C-alpha cells in the first residue's frame, strides 16, 4: 500500500475528522502532545466500534507526521534526528499494526460484523497500550534517575498475588516479599513495577535498587539511593539531604535482595535498617523489599512467596525449551523440583542448550541432579544457595550449622520440631539454629516439620551419608527409639505413636543404610522394629519389601524380617501375599532348625487359613504351633494359637468346641498385664454366641471387649469390635443401631484403608436395606475404589456386583415396583463378611 493513500477522511469516515497539521517534531514535549492527540483519535475509533480504510489511513498519516515518514514506493523509515531509538521502535509497532489492519479492510470492505468489530476493538486496545507506554517514555525522558530493568519475559501465573501487591502499592502500603532464593521474588517485583496500573499511578517515578551489587554500608546505600532516584546528591550523609526530593513525588521504590544490607549480623546493619525504616514511613512512597530473611522493616505487609502452580511451571519450562508436544516426563520433573521457579528456568535452559530430548533430560536428572541445574553461563542453583550460606547470620550459627542443614535435607519430611531434643541432644542452641534456618528461608515449616524445597534439599543433602557425623548420630538416635518392645497392654505403648509422623523419614534412613551395607545387623534389626511399629501404629506396606525378599536365605535377619513383612500384608487385606511370605518364612525356619520362628510362622499361617476359609489347613497348623510353644514355654503365644484354633473350629461348624478353646485361653492369661489378649478373647466369644444365635450373650461379650479396649484406645481392636456389633444388629434387623455402630467403627479405622473399605461396604448394605439407595450406591462405589487401590480385585468385584443389585433396586423403585425381589432382598449374599 503506497503512501499516497494516507489522506484525509473520505466517504464513510468520521464526520469532522481532520489529520494533524504537518509540522516538525523538535522536542520531546511536542512529541508528547502529538502522542496524546493520537491517543484521543484511537479512543474515538474504539468508542465508535467501527472503522473504514479511510479512518485507519488517517491514523497512519498522523504516525508519519510523528516521525515515521515513508517515501513513495518505499517502506524504509526515515529516522528524524530528534527521535530516540525507543520512541521510534514503539511508533513502528503502532504503525505496523495499523498497516496490517488497513490491508485487512481493503480486502473485506467496510467492517461491520460482530466478529470484525471485536477483532478491531482488541487491536485498538493493544495500540492504545503502546501509545500509553510511549507517553510514559516520552515524559520519563526528562525525569532524572534510573529506569527499572524490564519485566521478565517468562513470567506466568501468580495473577492473584500480583493483583494483591498492586493494590497495596496503589495505597502506598510498604511491602516485603519474603521467600527462598530463586523462588521468584525479583520477577514478581519487576512484573509489578511494569504493571499498567502501577505505571499509570507512579509514571516515571518507579525505581529499582539491587542491594547485592554494592558493599553493605550506610554510606553506600545512601549513595545508591540518591543515584537511582536522580536526587543529584553525590555523597549524602543521611536521608535528610534527600528528604525534599523524596517528598516531591509519589514514588515506588523496590529494594531487591535487601537481606544483603539488612542481615542483623552484617556490617552497618543497624544504621542501614534505620534508614530503610525511615524510607518506609514517607507518606508518598511505597517501599517494596524482596528478601530471603524474615527480618524486614516494621510495618511492611509481609507476603510469603509460594512456589509455582503446575500450569505456571509448565509454561515457564516450555517458553524456554520450546512449545512443542508436552510430556508427562516434564510434569514429573517439575513436581520433583517442587515447582521452584529458578530451578525450572535452569532445567529448561540446560535442556534447550544441549538439545536434549525429554527422555535424555530425565536420564541426566536422575544421574546428576544439581549439575543439571547449571547453565553454560555459570548460572546455577548452587550460586543462589551459597549466598545464604555465606551470610553473616548463617556464619554466626557455628560449625554444626552446615551439617544440621544436611540432616534436614537428607530426610524427605525434614525434622520434626518436637523431636529436636532427642535427635540432637549434643547440639547447643538447637532450637535457635533451626529458627534461623527458617529466618534465612533455607527451610520452612510444614505441619510441625522444618523442611526445605526439593532443589535445595538435593544440593545440601550429604553426598556420602557415612561421612556426616551429625547424620550418623541422628541414625543412632532413631534406631534406639525403634528398639523398644511394643505390647498394647504395656506402659509406653502410646509413646510409640511417634512413628505415625516419622515413618517416611525412618523408611528412607533404612533404605539408604541397607544399600550402603547389606550385612549391617543393627540396620536390619532396626528394619524389623520399624515394621513392628508400622504394624501397631500405622499399618501399610513398605518399599523395603524387595530388599528383604532379596536377602540371601542364610542372612541372619531374613526370617524375622520376612515374618514381620507378612504381617503388614495381612493388615492391608492381601491375604494371599501374606500366606506366600509366611510359607517362605516357615521353609527357612525349618531349614535353620529355629523352633521359635517355625512356631510363629505356623501360628500366623493358621490365622491366614481362617481368613481364606481353609479350616482343614488351619486347624493342624494351629495345633502344631500350640505344641511347639508349649515346648518353648511361651504362654502368651499359646493363647494366640488357641485364639486362631477357636476361629477355625467355629468356621468348621463347631461353636461349642470353639467356646471351650477360648475359655482355655482365658485360663492361661495372668490377672493383669495381658488386657489385649483378654479383650480379643471376649471379642471372639461374642462372635461365637452370635453364630449360635445367642444375641444377648454376644452383646455382653462385645461390650466387655469394648470396656477393656477403650481406656487403651486400641484403634484396630475397637474397629473390629464395633464392626462385629454392627453385623449383630444387622442380623437382628436393628438397622439404626447397626448404622450407629458402623459410624463408630469407621471413626477407629485410623487411616487404614482396608478397615475403611470394610466399614464402607457394610454401611452400603445397611443403607440398602433402609432404602437409602443413592447413598448406598455411593458408598459401595467408594468401597470398590478403595479395594481396587489396595490391589484386592476380588473384593472390588464383589462390590461391583452389589452395586448392580442396588441399581436394579433403584430402577424398580423408580418404576413403582416396590415389591421387587431386588428391592426387598436383604442383600446379605452380597456382603463380604470375611473376618478382619
């Protein structure tokens, strides 16, 4: 399109519109006037929501008069001497967009459709933003001082946080952005500085000072402040000499990395703090500081900077690496980086520079970790972390500080603050040291633990755990805590609940040290005790399973660890796996001639046989185990054998024989000290009387068992008793009472998914019979999902069959066929009554 078409408004143009009178632009102020005139013209077009080619060409003509003359037949720009490069660049952007719009209109004629008007409005909005920016640049050229660095290009997410900070700045509230190194504090501050509302409010009076780029002293800070704000005072002695200048305009001042000058242990820290505090009190100044330490000027609105969201982290990575196909591999890496902004940037940069595929990047990460977070330009996470480690506050913490950080980094959950005294008994001022770690943003508090972001953990964790004396001492303290005997009816049982919050840490510790030395007996003893703690306090499987099974058969710890592992599988409902492990344990016990482990394996196998409805296998197993424990003189285990034998006899249709066996067990128990076994006996007698239809006797024994268990708060036992009482009330058609007992049972599931599934399944059956069909369907679906998650496919299938029965009943109800057999059936054939 030639320049000859850039004329006045023709037919269809806005009435009365005339282009600006042609005149040279000689000063920045006259340019500012022209830009404001252009802005008004753009606004007129925007309000009209319509445009013709003549309208746009008229705007192009005005741009030519502002300094972008176009020779006829040539697209080369003539740069007038009075125009700065930034001014020219911005005006070129405006002109190019308008030229593209003019070409579009030439092709499609007069614009008028909704879509075309919408597109035009969006374009005009963009042009108006550029014009607004140009107005700022034009006017700012005459304002002394330094302009802030540009906004970060790869900034995503955190919209709510930016909006909050902008709102605080508009109200001149002092702000402190606090967080770990590399979490994005500087990027947030720069994004705020270039926010549209901030530019409109503060215009050219937006300043940015990097506090880590000059030596910390009061004189240096005042000199840098004077320079950046353009006060013209070369070596101010105090803030008084800058006060009149600072008070003249509303100003936003960002002090980046302010911990470099405000570290309480640093040089001139008190004097600098006084100056910064006074600066924050100017009524016309909004002071915003970014800091790794929580010691910030008073009255600042402190904002803890969170990590990125998954979506924002993905956008940061792919904006650097490239916007090709996205991969779950990258999502996994982003999660492993705890969505830490700098680490993601470094990861993407390294992958892009080396042209790595996603698979290669994942491989390099697994092999090198922190080395991957280093670019060819020596940018690295290590450099960021080392700034904190070399700070005056950290150096004052003493020689143990770095090793203590290594211990925090070693454990997946960090360190439980309640356990500092027994984990680090020889470290003086341990609580103060851990407080300072948080103050320095090297760590943070989460659910009672002092922990750290994954990239920082990878960098600080000991490369050789054996070489860290503090970590070795911590290991010994954990092992000592694990070694106590656990008996529910013994004093101190409640103290072992510490494992509920520490299990991940202990498991990781064992995993690492069994890898270092697979023959270390003390480590495998601790492994056995760890699983015993899990059995009583937090039933779940363990990742140590494969290491245990892969031990040589002659390893002195394999039999007992296999046995304890089998118990964990039993508690999560995997009876077949429990049986397999017990068979292996029994085989090894017989090979080694160890009577105790032979007896214990047989006793547990008899219990599994009962659960699998195999009384013909279980009865001889229980009887052999009983005889072996008699020979060993272990009374308590004899009682457990009698317990299992009674259950097997009951299942084989011999309730009277089963009752006699339980009474024999009770005679073996001492008057005190074995309340748990006594509770089990009354529970079993309740089941026997329920089987015989003796409801009152069954209720009596269940309630006796509850009376024994309640003071000790034995969660698993309480669950089982309430569960069986619910079954009793269900059999008696006392559905409300059954519902109440199920609620009690589920409240004692103690986070054990298998227990929760059983209770949920029974709940569905009761609600089904109460004709709460929607609720019943939701519950049985939930139970099925839990079973599926546990790998119990048969139980999940039972639930799905019952769900079909519920859906059939729902259809009958909707059709009005209330006498349907599906609706009136009690559904007990669908209930999974396997014992727990």
